[in-house]
């Protein structure tokens, strides 16, 4: 009889353990709140807008158009200064003002207006980052310890029929730097 009591006690304990394992899981909702504080800021050229001036752009007349006579490449003065917490991954984008992008030789270029007309039909600006082509409106990584050398290159994208002696050329874009 004593053996049966031990077996019965053992079966009772096993049954009790099974009922605890089979119980519904217990949930605890946890709310976490806080405030993100970003105290870093960066500016280009002390917040002053800049102009890249190509001065005189020369071209020679050819059958059915004209051809630029020189390479036109100018530095984009974009001295960046940061204060506060500016660590992390950074990127820049040369963003067109409006829809002034053209595809040329596999790159996205900023179209140029001649006398405020025909954008992108004859001339465009190719962005160069450390001497390499970079698509306009496309972010690129920036090393905060080594600022990139930015250049604007004037490129002929058309036949040259629309190039006019004495005409003004212009294009507009915004350089954006952000932490990601």
C-alpha cells in the first residue's frame, strides 16, 4: 500500500507540472519614452550662397552646330563647418531646383539654360566628387574628417545648334548634407 501512495504522489506532481506548462503565456506591455537630442549643426560657406562662374565659354562653329573649345571645370566652394555632435554617417546630395535633370552618357546631369530657355538641349553640368562623376539628385557618402572636393563640369550634350554668342547660361541646384 505504501508503494501505491508514492506512485500516486508522483503522478500527482507530474500532472500538476504539466498543467503549469500548458497554461497561456503571460504578457507584459512595456512603454518606453524619451527625447532624442541632436545638438550638432553644419553649414556651408558660413551660410552664404555661392556661385560657380565659368566666365566666357568658347565654341567653334562646325557643320550643323558648334563645339565647345575647352574643358570647363570649376571647383564648387563648399567649405563645411560643423559644431556640436556631428558624428555618424553623413551624405551629400546635389539637388536640382525643379525638374532639370538629363541623362547623358550614363549619368544624371543638371541641365543648363541658355538665355533662360532650352534647358538641357545643348549644355549641362556634371557633378564631380573627388574627380569622379556623381549623379545629381543622388546621395553620396561623406567622410566627416575629409571633406570631398566638389567640381562642376560644363558638358556639351547637344549638337551645338542652340549655342548663341553672347548668351548667358545658368543652372541652379542646392547642396544638401545630412546625417543618416
